[in-house]
């Protein structure tokens, strides 16, 4: 059974992605002490991904879906998100979101788009030894 990834905006929208991401990028940055040395434990963890919206076969617009997602992402009071995919869960704050429209119908409607996301970790469990063990 195919498990669909989804993004939950705090108290607002549960958004099931149309296609599972082809790649997830995890970045960790370390703390710097006053003497310039790096601490061993990460100070933050970020999750990056691209979500693909494609209705090129149906020749239907993806504008409504991308707008719905970006409207939810635009609200500064609702930037807390949780990304779920199978057993993987990442709780954080939406740091960046952007859309690239890649293909258009004859009348100019976007029929394929990619939304780029960067989510910063929200809680200390994501930046502890437990995260690295997971």
C-alpha cells in the first residue's frame, strides 16, 4: 500500500501531497562557542523538499492546489508544520516556501508546478542525540 506524505499546518490544514517527494534533504548546523570552536551537538536541523503538482495528462490547472498551500504557508501565525511520511515525522516551522510553474496549457493555465520548502526543527528532540540515532 502506497503511503502518501502529508503536511499538517497547526490547527488549520492537513495537506496530503499529490506525489511523494523524490528527495528529502536534512541539514544540521553546530553551535559555535565564544572561542570559535564548534560544539558537538547540532544547534538546528532543517528539512528541505520539493513537492510536485502535475496535472499535465489531464491538462487541468494546478493553480488552486498551489495557491491553497501557499495561502496556508503565508500566514505568519500558522507557520508551525508537521511533515508526516510513513514512520518519519518532522515537527518544525516553515522557514521558506516558493513555487516554480514549469508547464502551461495552451490557454496559459499552469499544469505542472514544484513547491520548494524548508522547515526548521521546532523542539530540542530534533537536535539531540535521539535525532542522530533515528
